[in-house]
C-alpha cells in the first residue's frame, strides 16, 4: 500500500474558496529519480509548482508508469462527477506544459482533456478494503 505522505507546494488557496484543480506529483522510489533517465526531474517539478497547485506524494505504486502525475478536479467539478486523471510516462517537457495548460484551463470536468494527454492516461490500480 502506498505511503500517504504528501506535501503541498506551489500555489495555495484559502479555505473560503473551493479547492482548485491541482496535480499530485509522485516522487519516491522511481518517479523523480535517476532510474528514469534523460529527464530533468527538478525542473519538471519546479515548472509545475511555478504554474499550478501541486502536492508531492510518496510512491503511488505505479512505478511502471514513472513519472506519474495525477490531475485532480476542482472541488466544484468533483461534486459534479469529475474524477482524477492519472497520467504516466510524463517524461517530456512538452507533456509537462500540456498538463499545465489543461490545469490552468480548469482540468477534469471543466476543460476537455487535450488529445495528446490521452496518450499518457492510464487507469489507476483499484484499492481494496483494508489493503
């Protein structure tokens, strides 16, 4: 089971306004490490945090998809049925920019997912009770 530690970085919101669309960036055993070669992991995280609300998570248990970014819908969109979108193999600066553009446009349930990001989307593992 993945560890639950996350830390917020980047743009924050006040409790008086609904939670915005944000991203969770996996950074642990594979994601964000030299195991994934040819990627400036620090720059990717810095670019995301410069532009959108970000939470950094320990391992999300989908190492085969490293680097993983989960785009979470805003509180309003989630209340209307939008669900998080899991993106894997986000190892290219252009893909990072596509994620940023989508989140800034509103993300899941608010703005259509750019077709290019469909190539990165995958179904997250199903969690079981007690597991």
